[in-house]
């Protein structure tokens, strides 16, 4: 039955993976803005924090969580309800991919913990931390896409090297951005 609808299920899985990542990318940007709002004068802070909390709430519960759940349901159907999925589960690249998916779930749960803190207006991290934290989802996305496209655990090693180099470039870019921003503020 699932084999007959495989392409539809795969399409839905991909759509919800995309919206899940969009939610993860944007929620952390909202965390950045929330942390920065806490540095503003109290009158601005009151307005901004309330607005960011509302935006975070809507994004998290209307887009991000439902997308994560639906992406997972469709992935489960693809892996355990089709003959192709059963074959993929025997391949090393899929084991590596599923490890990154597990890391994505951990990342999502940590974002949920941060979201709950910010809903209570407990800002425990700086905007700089959140900017770096945002790159976690980017690295996972790169790894998963390369694994799915290449379908080769050995070529994945080159992908890891690329991801590490990409991460170093992101860090350097972040430091440069921070210096430029600090210069412009003074």
C-alpha cells in the first residue's frame, strides 16, 4: 500500500523537513533579537520582549513543532512501510544520516528548552551565543543533504571535511561581523 504512494509520502516528508528547518532557523534568530532586546531601555524592552515572545510562541507551536512531528511520521512511513526504506536501513550511509537526525532532535529539544526559558523572560545566553547556536542546524542540514544525495558513507568523510571547513568559515565570518558591528556601534 505504501509503495503505491511512496513518492507522495516522500514529497510530504521533504516539505515538512523544509518547514521544520525554516522554523529552527527563524526561532533562533528570534532568540537573538530577544536577547538583544534585554539590553534596551526598559520602555523599549517591555514592548519588544512581549512581541518576540508572541512571535516565538506562534512560530514554535504553529510551524516548528507540527513540522517536526509530520516530518517524523512521514519518515517513519518511508523507512518502515516500504520495501525501499527497508533496503536503505541496511546501508551505512543511512545509519550516518539517522545519527544526524538524532542530533537534529537533540538540537530541537534544546531549542525548546531555550524557548521555554525565554517565554519566562529568563535570558541565560547572549545574542552572540544564539548566533553561533543557529549554525548547529545549518551543519546538520548540510550533512543530511550530502548523505541523501551521495548515498555513500565513504564520500561522507569528504562531506565532513567540507562541513568542518564550512564551520570554520562561519566562525570567521561571525567574528568579522561582530567586529564590524561593534565598530559601527561606537
